């Protein structure tokens, strides 16, 4: 019996690094933006982190009308990838990515990280981080928001 328990313990401990390495990062999931006008779904994308628009407040922007590229101003905001290229830099920390701000049609460099209270600090900037703006996003349950079409 002791031999079986030892074997089981060794098997479980050998699987622990595998499950920890493949567990979802704490930043993945659904996040309500600071202005409460959109929910962004953050997910793993080819070893980076990306985010797409999941929900938009009623009466919010439907199309990418502020985009500097005239040919794509009629694309829908719903489902649009607005966060991309973020590379993991630590537990709950991602950096060197980009965030697209549809309100002004501009793309900014971005870093994000989980705060002690569970909120998400999203920093968008031009060139260097201190030339930017920080927003705090809060985790939400997708079931509380109807996915936009």
C-alpha cells in the first residue's frame, strides 16, 4: 500500500509543473473598460496576449469610423482585435504589445498587469511608458453581458 501511495504521489508531483504551465494566465477573461462602454475578452494568441471587443454599450460605436485608413472605417467594432502582441513578462504581467483606441483611431504601445485587488492596470503610451495614460479595467462575468454582433 505504501508503495502505491508513493507511486501516486510521484505521479501527481510530476504532473504539477505541466498543469501550472498550461493553466490560463490570470489576465485572460472578460474585462469591463474603465469608462464602462465595452467588455474586452483577453485570451492567449500564439504565445502572446490579445483582446477583442465582446460587448459594447447600447448606443456605442458600431463602426471603426475614426480609423485613419478610410477603406476600413466601415468595419464593425464588435469582435475587433483591439489588444495584441503583448508578451508575458511575469506572473499576471504582459508588455511590449499594442492597444487600438477606436475612439480616436490611434494605436498605442501597451503594458498590462493584474493589481493586488484583482483589477487590471492597462497602460497605453507613445514611445516611452511615462508618455501615456493608465486605465483600470475590472473583471466581469461574460454571462452578465450580451455578446455584440
